[in-house]
């Protein structure tokens, strides 16, 4: 589509079960994911993701991944803008690693996110891919035990006119080149 968002079901509102999100573990780590319907980000949200990490270590991460809409196109050198809201329980003292990676776990881009508290906060970072993979996936993982909540997870490649939450540049430019008189473009 015209909208450049890469994460499918980014607000966890598509169903009462997890749609497009799958847990990921390594070695002896253990995690369960579920839909949360209480103590949400705001009144407009009806669901969030609850991630209960019961066992994790520096050599055994636990988390969740999203393959987007039929795979996320990781392009070497391309920057992806990530934003999400998160909170944790008092037992969680670790960091979150956000990454773009292959289905086998080869990382093309990653960033560490720290400073989670028991209150909802917005986090932002830039992921720069070092590899090419048309079927990459987006992963949120940790090496610490505890409970985490996520909502409105958003990942964007470069957009038309570098607009936040913008449109795909290839399709938007084709529309702009038509010089349409029947609509305002972009927007309106």
C-alpha cells in the first residue's frame, strides 16, 4: 500500500489473540506472550502485548518477533525509524534489544533500549541495516527476566519527503508526478 508502515498489527488490536507476533527463545530461555486488556496506554487503546519472560540470560534471549507484511525488506545502508510504547514490572531491570534479522537470527541492525519503568513511556531509535534480506523480521528481545508490556510498535523505512508516519516514496512520487487536480497531494 501507500502507507510505509512495516509492522503488521502494531497496536495488537486485530484480534483477541496475538496476530502476526510470535515468541522467540534461545537455548534455555522461556517466555509467554498474551493480550492485555487492563492498565493500557490510553483510553483509545483496547489491547496491548504482555510479554512474561520467566527465564533469560546473556546467552539465551527471549522476546517476540513480527514479519510484517510478507517479510520486512532489509536493505543494506537503509535507516529504519522505530517507535514504541513500553513499560515493565518492578522485577525487570534489563534492557530491550530491537533488531532487524533473518529467520535464522542473523542480525542486520540492532539497538539497545533502556530506562523502562512501571509507567508507559515512548521510545524511539534508528536501526541501520548492514545486510539485504527481503524476508527479514523485526524482533524485540531481552536477556533479563520480568514482565514487559508493549503497544503501538511502529517501524518505518525512509518516507516521501521524510515525513514522519509517511508514505512510500516510490508510490507517492508517482502520484505527485501526475500533478493531480482532483485532489490535494499529499494529504487532503
